[in-house]
């Protein structure tokens, strides 16, 4: 049987595109399957656009390693390709009552190898950022923001420049191992949206980088034991714009909360302020994941009262009428909100044949954007070696 592709990547989010780019650049014949009519339309384009330093994650976790490594790779990439970004720095603010929690977070960042971290006191904050109300803060100069759309478009262009294909409106239906030598995959794909036709392509490797749909996709890949497919818990994050003057030129974060990093202030490249995300657990019928719009991205405007109350703790001059609904995003979490945050999972060799060419990426949420090039590096190295 003829093999159409060396590697098929499911999902044209930032991690899927970064992975496809890395593989195309080492000479692999790659295709990316994307069910939407354009790339990066799910979690990749519905986040804070922040380049994280690597402070929050457990030592030696995949999140810690890929965030720190990915940040370095990302800044290098953005400079090389002249993509808009800014090292705004970040403050994680707290009061004396939470000083021990802040110090633990600081040392976690140090353990993870985050450079230039320091704890600053109230006097520094009052002189440099008088609009912030806090007793102390972690200052992370290496944090920043990025033009996510520009990054996605650059990755797309590089994939195509190196002979890779990106098939939009191409929905993964199922995959089964090729008959004969037991290596490779026959992948059924629905092409073209509403009036779709089904085709079968063959590929030596299959990479499930479907983000929100990774569990759903994995359940349709032949040979994966059910116990090896982690459950996805969906969390919605809402964002509100801040109208009027913004007194900050750096990112401001409170201490982390259950399920997220706290309602924080980020900036776009035009210095417009944005608050969010909050954490709203949502339930989604698994059958609905096959529909055209399985997620509700609408924002309930009354949520701004919680935003206002949380933000007022460290930004006392904020007025509630400055807040307007912006957008929302959904995150795929591997633990429930009240549980300890789960690590990324890069899973391989779980199908019936231990030599099978299959990699599943589960739970790729924050800091997935920052970590994308490092995750791609891991996957590319594994495939190249095997």
C-alpha cells in the first residue's frame, strides 16, 4: 500500500502548527487536518496572548520544562520573523497576609530556572506603579505579550514553504492501523463542510493535537485502551475590556486561584487593557462535540461584577462602568477545578502495537502558547529517532 504522508497532525492550533512546522523542516511529508474554515480558531486565538515565564508549575513537570524552553524559543522565533511582541514584564501582587504563598511561588519559579525574578516591596510599587495596591509582588521581567495571529500565520507559511499541507474544513472521523506490516494508519476524513465527502488517507504517523477535542479524537483511534484516554474537563474563561485610560504598562496578576491564574490584567500591543480570564466550569455533551458549534462563547455581562470586585483589591481606582464584555475561551483540563492542576500529557505507544506511530497530546492549555515550540521539539525528536 502507498503511504500518502509521513505524518498527519490533527488540529491546526498553535501547538499542532508548531509541530507540523518542526517535522516539515526536517523533511517529513506532513498534512494538518483542521475541521474549521481557518487555523487557530479555538483555544489558540481565545487566550490572553501572554508569553509566560514558567513560574507556576511544579519542578520537572512538562509544563515547567516546556514553558521555560518554549519561551526562549518563542522570543528567538519572534525576533527572527519580525512578529510583533513586547517584553512587558509582569507583577504578581499580594498583601502581607498572603506573603508566604507569594514566597512559595517565587521559589517555585527559581527552581524552574526562570531568570531575573525578584520580590519587590511596597515602597518600590508605590514609586513605580502607584495605581497598584499591594504590599509586595514578584517581578518577572521576561514575561511578555505576542501577536498570536501573526505567530500562527508565520507557522502556517513555514509549513507550506517546506512542502507541508494544511487541509481546512477537513474533519477527522476515525483511524485504524494499516493492514499488512501493522505500521501506519488509514485515516478517514470528512472534507468540505456541509456537502462533505469522505476520503481515506494513509500516514506513517498520527499526532492528535486536537486540544479541546483530543479525548474525543482519541476515542476514535483504533487500539487505544479506554483507560489510557484521560477525561477532559472544560473550563470557560471570560474576558472584559477596560475602557478609558490604563495606568499600567506591565501585566498585573493576583495570586493563583483554583483552576486558573486569577483574574489578571493583560495588555495588547496597543496598550489597551483586558481583564480575565475567570474560571467557569462548563459541562458539554460528548455527542455535541461532533456539531459545528459545540461550545457557547457568549458572555453574561453580569459577570463583570465579580471581575470588578476581584480587581478592585489591587486596582482601587477602577470604575465598574469601564468594563465591557470582550470574548471568551475554553480550556481542556485534565483535573476538575477543585483539584491540583494536571500536567501536560505527551503520550505515545498506547495502541495495540507498541511500535505504532501515534502520539496524543492531552490537556494542552496554558501555558500552551508559550510552550508550543518546545512541545513541537519533543514530538519532532521522538519521531525522528523512531
